[in-house]
């Protein structure tokens, strides 16, 4: 059964993008494909390497607000992401390399921290939301990176 706007994209992603919710009542497959192309372009990657997860069901006009009643949805989505990331792969080049959390406000930094606790070996990036004002030519530049356990930070 298809749950419109909740989880879509590649079945073998290298990058997972996490957003709070789809800001519409019921997105179509075409809208999902346009979103994949748009986010992939902003992340400077191929659309076939991206999977998008929305933490909560689609709802118009909620913005970055998360109610206590929606925490169960967030928990389920984080568990699905963890299962996807930890799925054993014969070829490690096909495994998830990073998780990009879209949104540096609202509940999203806490979601990034949860993901870091559940999947400590994967790089987690917190970026401006995909609909945010164009920065750096419209790319989704990380505003904070949670590095894999044991990784040394790169100095710029």
C-alpha cells in the first residue's frame, strides 16, 4: 500500500533526505518525482541515489510545528530509516553514506540527534529546508554536520 508523501525515491539510496511533512493533503507520484529531482539537484547528486522520508503524514499549513500526537509517526519513520541504513549490503559502495535533515529549526535538530544515536556510523547533515531562500545558488549547504563516531573533523 502506497502512503503518499511519506517515503519515496530510490530503493538503494546513497543519501537519505528527511523532512517533517509534505505540505499538501495528498501528493501524487509526479509531485514526488519532481521533489526527488529538486532535492537531488540541490544536494548535487543523482536522483537515483536519493530516498526522501517525511516524518509525519501530509498536512497543509502545519509548517515546522510538531504536536505530541505526531511523535509516534516520528518514531516509526526513524525506525524505518534505521532499518534502511542498516540493511546488509554485499557491495558497500551502495550503502547509505549520509542522512540530510532538512530544517535547522523546529524539531529537526532533535530528529538529527535521534538519528545520530540510532545510526552512529552515518554522517548526519542539518541543512536549511529545501524551500528556504536560495543560499549558495540554491544548494542545500549543511549548517551543521554530525560526523560518524571516531571520525576526525576536517578543518577548513
